[in-house]
């Protein structure tokens, strides 16, 4: 069966960290004034994003170079986060109907001695290097030589709920890094149940003397505490095809497949392939470079280039869709690269909804929860109100 005659599908594309303006409680998180889209565009003198502009991106927030249009060919709005927090796991879980009343724990002073001692006991290490809040690229340059010499893993965290373990792919071993990360994931429960344990492999030093992180990162997320939209889809016989770190974020619960990707453009390649599948099913894609490579490093120029690169690829995705397909473009949080902070920012996320075959849109306003996205996906597959943690906007966008 060719893509042109397959059954319509729902598609969610997450532009990781591409926030659309500070939430009302942003000051409580130290993020007042953050606007990842708007501030990035302003910092580079304007963005060229004609495809997403036509879909209504400039109608969501002020984006220099992407003016609002009177007749978007898609529906637009923005999402408010109901959960406490501003991290990847929380954002994606809420999209799929799981709202967190309390944020995952964070460690601004590093992990307690008893946590590190237990990690060392379980892994057989005499100690760890780091145990601080740090930039991943900076800490491997600072401690890479000592790590290679001693064989001790580099452990660090950020403002997010993460236990990150960096290790040299050759000197330490990639599989060993994954093994100790799995041990840490099983260990970190109860009051220390962090959102993610992240294995951060690196190589080098290169000709400049620097160590370089590789794309073989792996995330070990805590399992969702309740069934999500993904579980409900699977129970109803609807496959869930992830792209990128979707599988990791949901601890592979409710996921049919989720190939790892090397970068945004490789992720977009996989996205188009998944959308073109002949069989029916939901496609859920995360493009992580905005967050991992550019947001956390305050590289607003590269962030802007990445946004424009995705816009250039959008026609391929739209061409791969068939009439009746519903494409939802959004984000999981912000990570404004123009501020002094290198951490995530508490922001609204953009909402663009394109129904293939409907070249008009409506203003969807400010959604009360990211969960409206998951409820809309369930509605698309005839499972409306199975989750009940959001409000579907499917009929609004279809009637546009």
C-alpha cells in the first residue's frame, strides 16, 4: 500500500525547548522575560520561516521576520503547562495526559553523600568525579583527563531533575556506561526519584585538545506512574511510532518503536519515513538539538539556524501527509538561549495544528494544559474522553 492510499494518522512534532513566552508563574522559576522563539528571533535580527509562518507561527507570539498572517493555513494557539516543573519528562508526560502535582527532585548543591555512596557500592567504583551542577560540555573538558586516568565516572546534574553520567566511549566503555546508568535508574526511587538518568558518552581529545560528546546518549526515564495516552492507544490496537528520545522519555511504556537519531535533520528523515508508513498508527517525534546543543549552551545563532533548517524541511513532511492527517507542532518547555541562564525556562509552548486538505485555521487560544494535545490524539482515533485530562480541539480544526 502506498502512502497516498493509507489511512489518515495523527502526528505530533515536538521542537524540544522551543518555548513561546513566559508563563504567569515564570518568576517563581527565575524565568521572567523568557521567550525562546521571540528572543532568539530578535537576537539574530529576524528569522526566515515562511512555511511555519504560513501555518500561523507569527500569530502565536512576536517573532521578528515571521509576521502574523490574516489567513493562516493551519490553526494556532499556545499551551500552558499545568504540571509543576519545566523539564522534558514533565512536558511530554503532560502532553500524553499525565499531570504532575509535584516536580521531580533537583539538586542545586549536587547529590547527597548517601546517594553517591550507594551508587558507588552498586557499581563497584571507589568514587565519582564532579557531583555538581555543571554544563555537560564544560565538565568533560575539566575532568576528562582525570576520568580517563582513574576510570571514575563523571556525575553531574543541572537545574532539571537529572542524574547525568559522562564517560569516555573507549577508555570507560559505552556498554559499561549504559550498565551503570541502568543501575542508577533502579537505585533512584522514593525521595530521590529523578526524572531521568542520562548516559553522556564522549570521545577525544580531538586536535584542539577538547573532548566531544557523541550522539550515543541514552536517557533512562522513570516509568510513568499512571497509564498515558500512549498506553490507551496501544490497548485499542493503535501502534505508537516514536522518533528520537520518545521511547526513552516514556521508559518504552506504550511505545511500538522509537529509533534513536543523530541530530535534528536525521530525526526529520525518520519523521518523514514514519509518516509515510503504509499501516495506520500515531507518530510522535522529538527534535532535541534545540535543547541539547543550542539552548543549554546559549548559542542563539545556532538555535536560529536550526529553526530555519526545520522550516526548510517542512514541505517534505506536508507532502508525506495524506488528506485527513492531523499534524500538531509544539514543544515541551522553553530554553531561551538569549538569557544568562543555561537551563530550561518556564514558558508557554507553541501550538500549530494542520489538517491535510483543510487550508484554513482557527485561533485555538491559550490551552489550559499540554494534555489537550493527547486528548485530541485520542479523539482522532475514536477514543475521546478515555483519558479525560484535557479537552480535544479536533472538531475545531476540522471545521476551520
